[in-house]
C-alpha cells in the first residue's frame, strides 16, 4: 500500500494495480484503508483508493468538517478516471455530493448507512445537514431537488 496526495491535498491510500478503480470514503472514526479492513482483499482484482478526509490520518486538519468542502476534495480524486464510489456514514453523504458534482466520473455509487441526509416533504429538496450548512450556503449547488438528483444520476 502507498499513500499519495490528491489535487485538493487529501491523503489517499492506494492498493492494487489492475481491474476497475474503487474509491472508498470513510465515516467518523478510522480513516483511509484502516476504515475498510474487509474490503482490502479486493486489491487482488481491483485498484483501491481509500480517501483520508480532512482532519483524519495524514490529511491536514481544516478545523471543522464540512460536507461540501469534503465533497469537492473527493471530486479531485475522481478527476483522473471514472471510478466506483463507495461511502459509509458521513462519507456516504460526501460521496453522494461528489457524485452529484461529477456524475460523468462515477461508474457506480454505493452508500452504506449514509448519515445526516433528510428529505423535506414540503420542499422536496434533499437537504444536507451538518457543520458548515448555513443559510448563507443553503442555495449552493449541493441542495438539489430529488427529481434533479434522479436525472443527474441517470444521465438525463
């Protein structure tokens, strides 16, 4: 396993050389490849990248966690080539936002117990709640109607 830095400054643990690329985004707690012990065996058939979000592992600490900032940073890892994107808990929301930003770079999206997502019945908006979500950024590109989300992920 080797650790590299992506364009946004996130540390990324990389394992395996062949096969399709899989990009893993961890939740709270362990980071990088340590957060995904059972999945590391996939390196025999796939190229695995395990992101270390800001404030975890070898990635710099930005002081607080912000879904949007983390998503933009994960998008930097998607820039090189299309990948399967897998996110757990907090990382599930980050992976979802990254996929919304760059759907053409995502081969598939797998969310495992994504946290902090709520659907408002009145506005039919997917509202992302977490540190950094304020009225000032409520109109950001990361608030998306459910219909828009379905269209973006289905290429329509």
